[in-house]
């Protein structure tokens, strides 16, 4: 009888704790993506400050990463969002980097 009570208590605790871990994972993924955006924005600002203009002919996020890597402002040649269903985008007209896709767009 005591064993059944202990198992029931452990099951109830697991039911309370497991959903919270899912939220922690999603939150950490979102924070990682936000940090990556800030890193790319900083590299882009450095590029603009030193070159006097933004990289020419860059229309997509991947092209931006490639160009910033080629001239030494980023170490990575590729950068992908870690949040499920999200991708980084670059709008050349506004010069903004964002995270799009998924349910919290």
C-alpha cells in the first residue's frame, strides 16, 4: 500500500514538473535566437562603421552571414535558428534582421 502511495506522489510530481521543462527549453531557444540576432546586428554595425556602407548586393540572411564571414566580422559561415519552425530573415530595404515563422510570429 505504501508503495502505491509513493508511486502516485511521484506521478503527480512528474505531471507538474515535465510541462515546466518544455517551457524552459522553448524559452532558452528563443533567448539563443535573440542573442544570435544581436551578434549579427553588431557585426553589421561594425562593418558599416568601418566601410561606411552596408554590404552591397546582399538580399538574404544567408548572403549577409556569408559576406560578414568573408570579411572577418563573423566566425560562422552559416547560422540557423534553434527555435522549432523559425528562420532568420534579413530585409535589405529596412536593413533589419528578424526571426519569423511558427506560432509566435
